[in-house]
């Protein structure tokens, strides 16, 4: 039974929130769904603030998949959500997608990436991964086929530098993106670690369906929705305070 929840996140540049209806019991994959809207609000706020002087614009456009060759880390709730989406595909489509994921993982294993798949290593291997030129398994005709449920980092990466810089690793350090108040993947990874009583972790998108299947018991566990959201907001405020000082009152 859904219960009303008044969401309020205060960042250094304003407030976002609104009234949500959250189930009294929900799986982490369902919780990730509930957080997508909050993430969109935080992104919208950051974009409005960054573009306020009108000397910049967002270069990202439909049909540009240049950034979709990067390694995408997802939190456990996102992994469970995406696994649910893939499970809902018709069998042939699911098989094709899982095969694409497996092909990329094989290439990564051959390149010695396996033990580097830890949250703190994602940044360090980003350029190496990009150079391997492996489009995301969800990318078709330069469009995201999982757009409504795409990971937080995919939503949050909005480029203001010229789009042509995005397609080449030699320009990696020159690409400019909208600065954000929070990184939702980090907070959701920590939240999942806390409630599952496990180490906080992130999983590469190309391995997340397999990972979710291996952690099926955790995927099926149910938690109090309002309590999850309350704790997530606390974590976001901790992150905002540590990076930008005291949030707005
Ligand atoms: S999930 Fe979608 S947006 Fe993210 S990398 Fe893959 S194709 Fe691109």
C-alpha cells in the first residue's frame, strides 16, 4: 500500500522535491525506479544553474551515442532494475542483448580488466575502456534502447563542450559537463551496502544482469520505501555538504 512521502533535497543552489507515493515494502530495483525522477530534478536544477548566463548550451542530442562507449558503473538497485527490464524483453531480444554483454565481458577479461571492476577503479580504467571502442549493448543506431531506465551516470553526463570532442579519447580531458550537486550512483551504492549489510559496490553495466542473477536473494528482499528514501536524502545531504558546504536552508 503506497504512503505519501514529502521529498525535499536542499542543494547549494536550491531545492528539489515534491510529494511521492512510496510502497510500504519495495525491492531495491523498484526503489531505483522511484529515484529516477529525483535524479532528473537534480539534473534539471544543475543545468538551469550552469546555463544561467546563456554563454553555454548542452551539446548532447538524440542520435549522438559518442559517450556510450564509456564504462558505465551502476549501483546494485540500478542493476536489479535493469535486470527486471531485460527479463521483460521477448526471449529473442533478451538472448541477443545478453550475448552482446557477454562478448564485451570476454573482451574485457582478455584485456585483464576483471579485477579492476571495483567502484574506486572505474575512473582509473575509463580511458583504457573507451579506447577499446565497445558500444554499450543497449545502443542501437546511436540511440539508447533502455532510455527511460538508463543508469544515473548516463542521465547525469550532459556535455557543454563541442560534441566532436566526445568521440575521441585524446580529447578526454577537454570534455566539459554540467557540474552536479550529487552523484546518485555513489549514494545508491552506499545505501544498498548499508541495507544489505554488504560492502558498498558498483557494477559495470555490461555485467549487471549477470550480477543481479547471482544476487537474486538480495534482489527479492523488501524494504520500507519511506525509510529507504529518508536515508537516501540524508546521504545526499551529507554528500552535498562535503562538496559544496552547507546546503540551502
Ligand atoms: S545505457 Fe543507454 S545512455 Fe547509457 S551508455 Fe548504454 S546506450 Fe548509452
